[in-house]
């Protein structure tokens, strides 16, 4: 309930200021759009790099489709729908690099999601890319499996958990990727950087 209330506060604040230019250093998907200098690309299923508009698109083989969700609670949400295919397929937001290094132990990715499929694949990855041969990922399959179906929640991914997995926060080129080789359907409401909750240390070593 606490996370859901936080989501509502974030989103209603965003909707109330929909005509205000957002800070693209911290917002990657908001109000149904990728802010200036960010854009969607689909990777896998017959095409390594397929840019699509914010209105949506799909991979050549149809293993991943991105489209408006028609969600009553968050009208600007997008539906991401994977069907099991020949390998992993990625929904990615990419753009000009941003430096998040000074927030390593004080901030997290906050991803507003609603899981609408009954089952979740054994592996679902949230990935961040920081340039050639630089990147990291966390498996969020258990988070999605444990999430209540058809209810919005915020998935937090602390920045220091990503650095622990090889991410260079000073050069974030792809701040968001969701990837799976299985069948999955979810709604995406927002992707942003948020301050870590008070007392949270994420993946930092505790002395």
C-alpha cells in the first residue's frame, strides 16, 4: 500500500505538470512519452535495432509489441507484450548519456508497472547500458511474480545494485531495458530516478 500511494503521488504530480518540460536526466518515460533526447528501440526477434515512436510498434517476428495500454488508472501507460520466441527480446529506452554517479548510494530507478499476465517467465531482466562493453542487469522475475495482478506498483532498483553488477553510472546511454525470452504482458506507467527511502542502503556494504 505504501508503494502504491507513493506511485500515485508521483504520477498525479506529473500529470498536473504535463505541460512543464521534465528533467531528462531523471525522467525516461513519463506522460506516455520519452522526454527530449530519449527514444524507444526494440531489439531482438529478427532486428538488432528497431527504433519506434512513442505511439508504439513491434518486432519483425511479433515477439514483442509496444502499444497504448488503454489503462483506466493511468491513461498514458503503454502495454508491453512479449510472446515466447527464439531468444531474448528487449524493450529499450536510449539516448544521449547522463551522469548519475553522484547519486549512487542515494537514489534508485522507480519503475511504475502493472503485471497483467497470469504467469511470469523464470527470467526477466532490467538492464542498463553505459557504453561499449559496459552494462549491468538485475533479474526482476521474482518481483513480478510476487506482484499482485492488475494492480499498479513501483519497482525500485537502487543505483548501487547496478554498479555492483558492472554499470558505470557516469555514462548511462540506455537507462531502461526490460528483456525476456518468455511470454509476459505488463503496463508501464513511468520510468524515473527517485531518492532512496530514508534508511535504505540498497546494495551498499553495511559497516
